């Protein structure tokens, strides 16, 4: 009997390889087959992803993830991890996506896939309620603004002529503002909405908003067009049926998609 030639063996091997590739499941098919959408998140970043008094994982991003999973026809399963290793967990296949206020940037888009934006953050100018002298960013000239010194918010205040008073974060900025030690703070619109949701009687207000926004999206491994399209459709559906607005109002008091 004649032995098969090396060429015939090679052709046969290639045929088997192509057959295997043809039957390989896409990321979306794997999720549907498993019945679970695995989501990486911090669990320590309120109001987006954190543990309530009972120990349950809750938050805006958590509920968005659950709503997306429901539209995919599967259950959401959250895998918690520290921020500095969270996105890298995608490379290690620890989960299918990360939903954790991940800003959509060109650098990240070069390596990973993103859904359409699901939340927008803008720089806002915050002053005390009885302040009528500061109405726009340009009015910060010669005024004191409480900001973290290296933040983009601080740079914006400084670019408008403010004297920066260094702080560690949003809460300290508000403390200095309400005590009268500074005239204003330029800060994150979402942080302000969260603060007012919990302290509606606080004597602070937004007087100006920067036009440009930073957007966050669901981040997945690159090369998953079916999964990306399915997530985008799920996001469109939860916005259309009112689910998104309900979640948004629960955590921020208003629609934070734009």
C-alpha cells in the first residue's frame, strides 16, 4: 500500500484546521452557550460599583451590566478586581467585558473594543448657592478654586485665571467651598449629581458646564464584532424602554447619557 505523501498529509491537516475554525464559537456564542455574561468590575467605586450595607454588589454600572445581560438572554456574573489590573483581566480571559466607568480613549481603542458610550461626564463650575459673582469659567480670574493639582479640572480652573487650592478629592473640595475658604471648584458633573442626590439641601450649585464630555463604554476584547453589536443593541433597547433612565435617576437624579 502506498504511503500518503507529505503534501497529502499537509492538505488533510489544513482541511481539519479550517473545519475547526469554522465551528469555533464567537465571543457572543460562547456567552450564550454558557448562559453567563462575565463582567469585570471594582466593587469599591460608589456610586458605580460598590457593596451596600448588606454586602451585596450594587451601583449604576452593576445595574447597567445586569440590564445588558438580560437583553443578551443570559445572567450577569461579576468578577471583582483592583482597577490597575482590571482591564488586563480581559487579556487573561477572566471575563467577557469590563463595566467600570472606563473612559473611551484612542489609546484604549487601539487595543480593545468598546460599546457605544453609556454615560457622559463633564467639567462643571460649582459655587455656593448665594454666589452671584461667578457665572462662567472666565469669572474664576483672581478667585480661589479647590482642586486636585494635577487633574484636568484643576488645569481648566487655572487656565481661567484661578488660584488653585490643593485638595485630595471631590468631598474635600466641597468642604472648602461650603466653609468659605475657596470661591469655587471645577469638578466632575457625575460626582456633583451623586453628592446632591445624597445631600439635596447642600448650599452649592452648578453655574457653568464645559461643552466637551468624557464618555465611558463597555470594554471588550478586540475582534468581537458580534458581541460589540449585541451590547450596543442591548444599550439601545434599555434606553428605548426606559430602563436606562430609571437606573440613571436612581443614582444621579437625572439622565446622564449625554
